[in-house]
């Protein structure tokens, strides 16, 4: 006869181990983002100067070195880790619980870590694309090299409208539905072992990227290291994915972005 008391104790141990692991990762990512390691200014300084635009910086876009490019990539990736961990944590914990109750009870923390690693790898790919885009936009003079935000309000208004329209697309709704139904995904597409968990994390990460990538592009509007935008977007993504009002709030936010962006565009004409 199975020892259900032991099983419950192991589940509780795994849950707390994963909570601590995710909490430490979130704390480190948050501190790295706040202090802007390797950047020209910290996120605190950038946020304090968020009302300023087009401030000249000490380094031209053409002066990007390989080392600085790597630091910008790390900045984007660590920032994505800090922003996405709160919304994916329940899925990681649910995945661990299902593994413990199934045939892969041994090594659950490692399997869950592999799942999370696959998920974050997707955001690493996104961060590489965002870094490349930042370099191109800085070189074109569209993004301020010092403030890391769109130098003119017209492109910002266009991005706001586009992000709002995206909230109503079939792609957005399909990806959001997946993110809100993680239990179904974990049971129907379960894969064994560390490799299987990593692939599941990649799969889940692709859907979350499809759901949130345009929202992350709004960082170019508010400031890539602007803490108000970082915290606001993090809270919005978590609320959108983890509550029963996610679809409604997604569309309300889309309408608000369209109106906001339209007002910005009109005011610049």
C-alpha cells in the first residue's frame, strides 16, 4: 500500500524547494535589472529621468563593442526573467506536482528546473532579437542611446496603436488561452525525463512569447529600463494570465492602448 503521507510530505518539500528557487532567481534578476549592471545608468537613474527624451549619451550607436552588446543582451534577458517569473511560477509548481504524482517522482526539482530553463530559453531568443532591434534603432537615431527610449513621440504613438490592435488578434487570443489553461497543456503534452521537460518548457514559452511579445515592445515607448513600465507590464501580464478576467482585461487594455496611441499620433501632426 502506498504511503500517502510520505507522498504529501515529498510534494510539500518539492513545492517549497521550487518556491525558494524561483524566489531567489526572481530576486537576483530584479536586483540585476534595478542596478543596470554594465549599463550607462542604473534603472533607478533611468526611471528618475524618464520625463527627459533625446538626452545625448556618451556613446554613439556605432561605438557598440562586442562586450557592450553582450551586456545589453544580458540586460534584456535578465529583465525578461524578472518580468515573466511571476506569471509562470504557478505552471512550474503544477508541473512539479504532476511529476511527483506520476511515474517520474524521482528528481522532480531537476525536472522542473529543466522545464523552467526551456521556458526562459525562449525569452533568451526574444532578448537577442530585442538587442538587435535596439542596436538598429539606435543607429538610425530612432531610439535614444542614453535614455533607451523612442526619441520621437510619433513612433511611440504608432507602437502603442499597434500593440493595442494586437490584443484583438487571433494569435493573441489563442496564446492567451493556452497560458490560462496550463493544466491541460501539462497533462496532454507531458514528456518524460529532463529533455522532455526542457522541450515542454520551450513549447510553453513559445505560447507565452506569442502572447506577450508586443507588450514587451512597449518598453521602447516607456523606456527599456524604466521601472514604472517594467513593474506595470509585469503585473499586467500576471493578471492577464492568472485571473478569470484575463480575456476581458486584455481587450480593455488593447482599446486603451489604441486610444492613447491615437491621441499621441494626432498631437504630433
